[in-house]
């Protein structure tokens, strides 16, 4: 049900966990949007090929709820949405620019 999880990594300084969700062409068709997978839109690849779903992917961040190593619950948020800088604000939700736009996040270190 997630938008194709690829990699996960842990920030060695604060213990936050990041998971890349590459994309999901079935978001909105076979799988409805939800809090962790909130986007369903149409994008034109190279100006001609129509792509639907969560085309550009996103990154989710997890952290222990009370910032202790004994925590039994966690908090999460969407750390960053992938998008081309030129996309409309309802797609480029993170306000990416030409200096930092990206699509389909994958490996992380």
C-alpha cells in the first residue's frame, strides 16, 4: 500500500529514520490516497507521455515519540515531496527549485 518503498537509513546524530518512496502509478486507482501517501496527480513526461498516481515519490521520516532509546511509540511526517521545480504548487508541495528538484527517490546514505 505504500508508494514503493526503496531504501531506509538512520541519521547517526539524532536517530531519525528516513524511507524513500519512489513512486506509485496505481495511487488513486488501486490504492486511495492516505496520510502517508497523499498525492495522486497527472504529470506529462517529456511533455507528451501522461503519467498518473504519485509520479515523483516522497521521503517519510520517523522518530521515537519521546526521543529515548526505550520509546515504544514513534512520530512520523513527510520529510520531502519529489517534484520538478516547474510543477504547480499542488504537486511541488515542498517548494523545490531548479537547484534541488528531484523525482523517484531511491538510495540514501
